[in-house]
């Protein structure tokens, strides 16, 4: 646990003491995608000082949120404990809550494979996925490429590029990268305007927020229905 104590007997206080230190929750966010080596975490959080990353990982391990385990072909990795994975709905709800205040990206803001994966999981509408036909997308945002597969059973995301992140088969939620996606499209950070409903897919294309690279462009409508954060909606649909 972090050394700082608020001196109050309260569940919220305890939670903040466990994961409220700077960078801690972003480490949890990335580990919700899957196990990560120390170098992977540093790459995914490029602005974190190495000493702070080491300190936060040590604190999270001492708190029972994170553990270090061997993973086949990857060596030692950090992963969330079962207790740590209980943070997933909380992190997703925080993402939806913060979405309303994101605004436009700053010039030095980055999008990583893990942050984009969690953004998709945050915006994912289970009800829409159940009602709509399955879809298989490939999404490009800068150097990040994700394979995104949706059907009635849920959402699966796999990192295509940059490659090299450890994949834990125990998670069971990784998309398959075999075969061709039905739609390949590229987007900038302005994709949030599509997810918020501020822009329709046609308007997003006209304003160069996104561009169809290959495949069936009509699937953008399905994407916009499946990944949506309504204004004022924090809890999952």
C-alpha cells in the first residue's frame, strides 16, 4: 500500500490509498488488457519516470492488486490478481465518466494499443452487439492497429501492430487475426466525436475524422451503434 494515509476509516479512503497514487490506475488499466512486462508498461506509459513505475508496481503488489508471474515465451510479467481484476467495471465506468470532459487532444497526447483497447471496451454496447449481426473490423489509429470482432457473445480485441505484447491464453477474450476483416478503417483521436454521436459516420468521413481503407464502408454505421457513449451515461447499457 502507498505510504500516505488519509487517516479515515472508509472504503473509499482505502481504495484511494490502494490505487489513488499518480499513475497507479493507468497501470491497472493496461493490465486489464493483459499481462505486461516491465518494458511493455514503460512503453505504454511513456511519460512515467522509471523510479515511479517501479514504486507503483511494488505498492500494487504489496496491496494484492498485482502479482509477478512467469508466462510461457515471455518470462516474468505483471498481471492483475483476481482482486485486482475486480477493478474492471470501476475502470470502465470511470472511462465513461471522464469521456464527457476529454475535449480535443493536446499535441503531445498519445494513443497506445492498451489505451485504445480499453476505450473500445468502455464504449462497447452489449445490447447493440446482441441485436446486430456480427462484425469484424481492423482499426488503425496512428501506429496502433487493432483487430476488433463483435458478435452476440461479446467483444474481442487483438493487437496487430505494434506487435510483441504478451498474450495470456487464460483471458479468452483475444480476437483472431486470421482471415480478412470485413472493414479496415483509419481514424484520428477525433473518433471520440463518432463515439459520442456528435458525428455520423458520413460526417466523420467528410470531416476527415476517419477514412475507409478497405472493405464494406456501410459497416461504419454498425460500428457507431456498437461503440457509443451517450451524454450523461456512466453505467454500462
